[in-house]
C-alpha cells in the first residue's frame, strides 16, 4: 500500500492472498484502517479485493459442461466491410509437389491490404504450401465473416493466457488497414503510370 | 463509502504499488518474462506505437487500464482506415469505421493473473539477455527468446527497467531475422494514463452491430474433447477447450494449444460445403483449413505455416 514492496514480492503476495484466509483478513483490515484514515467522514470502506481474487481463481477452475441446446448459434446481421476484411488474407494452397513456401502471388494479394506477406521458414514437413490464388472462402462473404470471427476469438483466447498484451491484439487492428488500395479506380481517378 | 469507491481504493493501492516498484530482485530473464506478462495485463499504460511488417507501417494508439472495473483496453488505428478494438470483461468489439460496423464477441474467460509457464518454455525456447537502451524515453533492457525449432517464432523484447512493461517487440524467424516490429514512440503508465481515451470515437450503439458467427460455447475443463490434435509440435499443450452443439445438431469445438508464448486455435465446425485445403496468411498470422467428415477444421495462430499445417493435419475425432 505504500509502494515499498518490490515487484517480485508483490506478485508472490498477491498469489498468497488468493489462498491464505488469514492473510486476506489482515489485508482487508489494513485497507480498512487506511480508508478510515483517508476518509474522515466516518463511512466505512467495503473493500474485499482478496475475496474477488479468490472468486476469480475459483471461477477459472469451475467445470462447465452443457450440451444440446446449451448455446444459441449467433447469426451475422450485416456489415459488409467486416465480412470482406479477411479477403485481405493471402491464400496459399497445399500441393504435393511443392517443396517450399513461395509468397509470390500471395504477396501481391497481401500487399494490397497494407499487410506485407513474407516467406515462412522452410519446413521439414512435406508437402508444404506453395502459392496459389485459391479462394479459401469459396463464394466469399459468409466464410470470410467466419474467418473474422475465428481471428477475433483467437485473439481473445491468446490474450486470456497472458501473451504479449498489446502485441497479441495488433494483427486484428491491422486487418483492413488500407482498404483504399483494394478499391477499383473510380471514374474520376486517373490510372497511375504503372497501371497503364 | 460505496462498494465501488472501496474497489477503487484497493485498485489504486495496487496500481501505486506496482508503479512505485523499483527494478529489484531477480535478474534472470525468466523472471523478467514472467513479470512482463503480469505487468502487461495488470498495469495501466498508454501510448502510441508503430507496427512495421514488410513494407507496411501502421501507427496505433493504445490505452490499457486496470482498475476497480477490471481490465479494459482500446486500440485505435491512427493511419489508414479508422479501426478500433475494444476489449473488457464483457467481450471484444472490433469497429470498422469506414463501414460504420462493429463485430462483437462475448468474453473469453481471462486468467486473473496471466503467468508464463516457465517450465514449459525451457524445452522449446532459449532466453538470452541482449543490451540496454532507451525506448520512448524509458530505459529498457533487451531480452531475446530464441526458439529451438521451426515451429514457433522467436522474440526480441525491450522491457522497461522499472515497470517491466514491453516497449519494443520484434518477431524473429528461424534465422533470427526480424519479420515484424512494434515500437512505442510515446509511452506513459500508472497515474499518468488518461482513462478517458477508453471511450470509443462514438457510442457503439451508433454502429451496425455484427454478432459473431460463432456460438459462444461452454468452457470445458478436465473433460476429453471430441476432437483433438494428435500431432503437436514439442511444447504445445491444450490450454482451453470450448464446446457447443446447437439444437440443429451442428457442432462447434474450439481447442486452444499453447507453448507458453505462442498460441494456436483449432476450430471444428459442422460444414456442408466443399473446399480446397490450404494455408493462408495475414502478415505473420497463418491459418490452415481442411474438411473431414462433414466438419471444417481451421487452425489459426501467430506461428509459422509449418505449425498450422502440422497441427491441422493431425486433427481427428478422439475415438479414432
């Protein structure tokens, strides 16, 4: 509470608080004293941080299992750009004769999205992907929307396990970063020299 | 004093405690990595960073607040089309301003104290100290996380010496060549954070809401999943599992595998369609999709293509 504890000790203390009832009580008493000192109007603080910590930890271990009818399948209701954004993903197909990742065609697709493709580290696996402009999403919007949902939920799942914080979320915000590059030329737009 | 005010006092004490911490104690890279993970989740910070990948350079503003209301984060793109990503205890909202739409997904249960499983890292990564420097005016120390195989990326991390917050990040390929870089140009933390920046540019109700195409599912712990990835790269373990079966008997299963730093999601969903199996990528994030027995299997992660391919090919029903 006074900032004098070092970081290692603070983490140890917080984990200990989650399981040590006596320490929880002491912690709460100290907070109560501190709050009474800070607030002179006689009101009492209702601080139960350690209880919340315990609840959170217990909730993580709770087993939830429900099957048929347990969840509702959510349906998309609109938002064309959300659906389209994963079209920015460069698509590579798996081919038995390929022996390396080639980002050639895919890079072109990805470059238009403003997110540059790169050549993956060569794999020991065979076959490995080679570039081919296969449309992963078939006829488009529904599967793309599903891929967006996959990405968003994956970001949550990865973040929930304490990955690199802001880094985990960054690829999501970059999707659709340069939509203008995807747009076909408008009537009043002159084609650039390299497009002629 | 109200309950909320009480929480505020407690969280304020915690924030002050974390903020005031001098860089003392263990000097091992493992401890710094673990402390970084906690700090990135439990501390409040704010800043502007550039993200460089290939020829693309993006500028993003982040506000991350941990207080009596829980942990909330808002990312706002400052270049290109307007986009925002807001996450809190209720879930995540992804705003695409040019389309006036927002894609929403309910919350994924967060670990209250996210921690790096150091024991699992030891078999698949090497941790090395790099040099010292300054990022956004803050003294930093470089920590390199080197993978032992080609199934995961490496990381070069510059951590604030005082708070352990991550101020610069590089994603490394198998030859330790940077593929992507994130660098804060302006950074503040603790009481200097303006929580007002958590507010979206306009209320979420003003956007066209797009619900997730996926069912929320129920978290399944300690239960055998119906599908599993049988061919995992070394170090990867199942960390989360969600399962749902709709009234129309459609299946949804979400398995999350991680090696302590990298995470891969495996989605198994009922599908009547046909398609060519393939690997796709968006920047450094790879996805692999194939179909089997009227289900579509999709593997996604910020890992090399070889990893999603290996995992995806090994996904099969548990009864097989």
